[in-house]
C-alpha cells in the first residue's frame, strides 16, 4: 500500500540509514552507498560527505541523487526520494553535531563529533529537493 504524503515525509524524517544512489558513469549501474542523512517534512534532505569523495564527485556531475530508506519491523516499509541538488555548503560543527545526535546515543555524540572534526577531514553538506517519491507499507510479511 502506498503511503500518504504525510506518512512518507514522517517516515523519511526518522533516523534510518539511507542508501544513496547516484549515476557515476553512463556505462555502469549507479553508485550506491549507505549514509546518514537529515530531513524535515516539507523541506530539503541533506547529507554530509567529503568534498572530493567518490559520491560527492558523482553528485556534482549528475546534479541529482536518490536516497532510499527502509525498515522491516513492525512492518515492511520503505521510502525512496529523488531530486535535484539545490546547493552545497561548507560543513560546520553544528551540522556535524545535528547529524551525529540523530544516530548515536547522547553520551556518544561529543566524542564522535570531536573524532569527526579532527580525524575524518573536511566535509560539505549537500542538499536535495525531493521531487519524485516511491513508497510503500507492505505490512507484516
């Protein structure tokens, strides 16, 4: 069963691990990688990555990407969204903190943000405007 607009937006706003897909080369299947993301219903979706990472280069070239999230309990449900990149910005400590706090327990956030900021190198924030949606709740299988 297809999800309503409200249901799919609320589901996408939950902290799932996303599967980001982007066309990297016309003679290959899309590059697909797991990624943390942030989304507020009705707004843009954003991800953080290294400015020269494989996915960042592919996103710059393609100008768009897709992200799929799913769960298997209590029901099988998924949302896939695709659209154009609206902007890319320099990363900030605040964005790092926001995304980390979405996925890790509160007592682990400060330590991970420090590691992220000192050991993982520069990041950028890439924004996507949801344009095309695919969603379903398949119930309990």
